[in-house]
C-alpha cells in the first residue's frame, strides 16, 4: 500500500464569459474535494486584491447629509452608488489615486463620466451614480481610489484621505460569487476519488483564471510558512498510474496475469460488464475484492459466481 499523498490536476477550464468560468480539478484523494473546495472559496471571497473608492468630495457639499441643487439624489445616495463602481488599477504603487467625475446637463451620471487615466480605469461604465434634473445643472466629484484586499472600515479609510474628503468603507474583493461541487471519479482501479468543480464569477476587473491562481498561491504560501523543513512524498495520480502501467508493459507481471478477460470464455454479459468497468485482464481482476466486484456497474452475484468458477477452473 502506497503512503504517497497524491496531487491533483487542473483538467478543464470552461469559460462561460469574460467574468465567469468553471474549473475542474481531479483526481483528488477521498475527502480532499471538500477540503480544497472550501479553502479556495473562502480565500477567493476574502483575499483577492481589488480596488475601490475609499473617499470622495462633492462640489457644494461639506458633509454626507447635504442635498444638492438640481441633483435627484442626496449625498448619502451618491455615496452608496460610488461604492458600486469597479476599478482596474494599473499603478504599481499601493498609494491611493485621485480621479474626478464631471457632468453638466440633464441626464444620468454614470461610470463613463469618471475621467480615466493611465493608472485607473472604470470597468462598469454603465453604473448609475446620480441624476441631474435640468440643462443648467452640474455635478463634480473627486474620488480617491485605492487597492486593497478584503474589507476596510471608514475609520481605516480616513487615515489615507485628505482632510477635506469624506471617508468611505470599502469592499475591495473583485469576486462576486463562488460555487463548488464535489463528484466521484476514478483512476484505474482507484474508484473512491474526488472531482472538484468550482465556478468563479468576478466583477470584470480580474479574470476568473487569474483569481483562481491567486487564491491557490495565497494558500500555498500560508501552508509553506507552517510546514518548516518537513517534506511529504507526493506524486500525481496520473503519473503514478502511468508508471504502474509501464511496469506491467515491461514484463514485471507473470504472463498468465496479462491474459485478456475476452479469452476466458465467460458469458458475453459478464465479459462486457468487466470491460465496461475497465477490467481488461486477469491482473485487473485480481486487484479487486469480492465486495469491489459486486459494486461494479452491471456486475451482479451471478457474474461473480461465474468469475469464481472460471478462476477455480484455471487453478488461479
């Protein structure tokens, strides 16, 4: 019995859109589908880097409880709408970046009215911020945009803002939703393995693939810091199975174990049931217990008795 901790593979990526994708990870050791799925989900929702407005200033408003002439929304409503703006920050620096919004004339003020620059880009340009009532009405806002992870209170935001700006609490996470499902899979005769399917929806500021890889890297760094110098032997299920198959092809197994099940003169029903369950020769057959054979799809008690009789006949 091997003591190796087998590692999985990312076997498929299904991109539903630019902001949504599903990832299939298999094969996983029994129980590891739930372990990895829950860990990745928690890190994705809490720790992926993003950007948000942490402070703002509206011309004509000294505090958030002000009403503005010609603007349908009061400053509190505008403040809540500003929290919904999603940004992609290209700056390498972690310092907050100042951008502005200016609109004049009757109509809706949206994300496209924010003046983008080489450092900051608004992704959801159709997001509504305010509504101007008349042709002579105008709205000018300065926004302080910062990169971060997780959630930041307005008290924390206040430490990074100029004194004449109103601080906002901020949720930096670009991840909108994460769902995962664990199914069963198999490799060779190992039938009790897990397959993890995880779906990631983002706000468009980051691709699901980049978010998935960042979450995996975060988990890796956390566990490496705790592992110290300890190293556990690991290998891919696929590589291990290929090595076992290669050993068989190199003649390490007795010749009689390589006899095909099709050459055993079993009934067609029993033979087909074995082949459909990836049992192709006597070696595969001997690797199964009676209980495991009974659990094979389409393989009943009569088929088990027939196989037992045949092996007794062959004196194996």
